[in-house]
C-alpha cells in the first residue's frame, strides 16, 4: 500500500478514535444490556452507539470501504480496504466505571493490517501505528521491552466468557504464575497489547480473541518490536494470542505449551 493512502487511513482512524472516545466519555445515567453468547457476555447501548458513529464516518469519508464490527456491522469492501472495529473494548470496565476501556480501529487490505489505532481516554492515551512506520503513544515513538526473561516478566491475561473454558484457563494460569514476576488482568485487549508495545507490560496472552480485539493492537505491538502469534503454530485469535518481545515471546509460548 502506498504511504499516502496509509496516512489517509491513519488520520481517519485517529479522528474516529477520538470522536468515539468523546462519545463514550459522556456516560449515560442508566445502561441497557443486551446479552450475546451468555449472560456475562453483553453489550450496552453505548457499544452500539459508538459503532454506529464509526461506521457512519467511514461510509461518509470512504463509501467503498468494507467494515467488520463487533456489534454486527458487516459491509463488503469494494475498494480493497476493510475496517475492523471494536467500538467499546472492555465493556465490563466501562459498565463499572473502571479505567482501561478503549476503542480499537484497524484498516486492512489483502496484504494485512495497514493501520491501527487504540483510543483509551480513561487513561489519557491514543496509540497508533502504520505498517512499516513504527508505533506511537500520544505521538511519541514506543518500543517493547526486550530482552526480558520469564522470571522477571509482568504478564497480562484475560478470561473467556465461556465458563467451562475459564476452568482450563485457571489451570493454565496456575502453571504460569510461579514462573513470572507477576500478572495483571486489565480488562481490555486493546490496552493490553498497547501496553506491551510501550513496555508497561512485558507480555500478554489470552484465549478467545476475535479479529476486532487484536487487529489494531496487534499492529501497534509488532511495529513496536513485539511478536504476536497463536499457540503451537496455530493462527492468532480464538485458540490463543501470545504477544511479547522476541526473547520473552519464545519463553512465554513454551510455558503456555
């Protein structure tokens, strides 16, 4: 992709991330919850409002682009560009008024994700990257921590909405926690990945992520020098997502097994 098009997409993504962040920062007096896979997997009216705003902006600025959105937007691409959006990553954090909820916006073509933005107004942060152009936090360049040994690593993770899968995850966590410095559960994969990118976290792993969870943050992490992969050669995503600097990535992958 030409740099000029990358920059055009990136500026649009940054603008949409800021706008959606401003919209979500106006918290409603009450929440309307709609369940998805089960009673602990839900969306609020604000998830839907944020996605509607982003999709409207895309359709206005680039009407031939496609969209894949967590809350159901599915528009085929006529231009070769498809936007992958999570309009409110960390809905539970948002519902409980905890920091770390964010908006993830990525644009991809047939060569992969070209630009990514994670906007997290509750922690005064906007991360962005374009393929081949490096990664940035609030417009300052960032790099992941490397080299890092497993014993000194601060690792983040998350847990599935599938209660049975949580039992397996707890067993995996019990095997990993004695081997690392400490662990965190922040509640939003977009921020987790971006924190790895800037060295606030050393690594991150989670089962059950969808493309909208990792598309933007994954590009930010890789442009900051990290490696993102699945488990045992599997693709990134639902089976497992593992992210860390090159040294730690191999060690963490081996520990996960």
